[in-house]
């Protein structure tokens, strides 16, 4: 049993090839987890546009592996998957979408440039649209 899903963040590498960084799996994440990641990405992009003007960092360049690390920090700061200051939820990392179980809801990529989803793996029934703000 579970509501398995995985996500990754995508941006273009220096050579303009897509870079998906690492994959974050969530055994109980369901359809809500990719939406949560997209919400985070929108907040990050807005925050970087306000605070990082003229100063380039891996986070302000939206490098996927750094964005994933900051997303995990964001999850913990918001009490997600946290118990006695430890990650005890069903979160784990993999190199690719094939390194874990996302059999219920597939693998979702959050495109950091377009701020939209790309569904790349697994059977999926029904519509999956981000909730309007």
C-alpha cells in the first residue's frame, strides 16, 4: 500500500541540455506532492527575483540539485515529514526516477523555467492540473 510518487526539478544546463538533478521519492505523497513542489518553485522564483538581483548563486540560477536540497529544507521548515527534528516520513532520494517506487502516481518533473509539470513515467489516470492560486 502507498500513494507513491517521485519528483525532480528541471532546468537547462550550461550546454542547454535539460538537467533534472536528483529524484525525490515519497511513499505517501500522492497527487499533492508534485503540486507542493510546484508551489515551492513558484515561491522560490519570486523570492529570487526580489532578493538576488545582480548576484548569481547556484540557487538563483535554479540549478536542480541545489533547488532539491532547498526544497527538502523548505519541507522540514514547514513541518512536512518531521518528527523530533528527524525526517521520518517516506521521503528518499534516487539518481533517476527508476531508483525507487513511484508506481501509484508516476514521476513528475517541475520545469523551473516554465513553472509547469512534465509527467514522464508511469500510468496515470485522470487530469492533473495545478491548483489555481
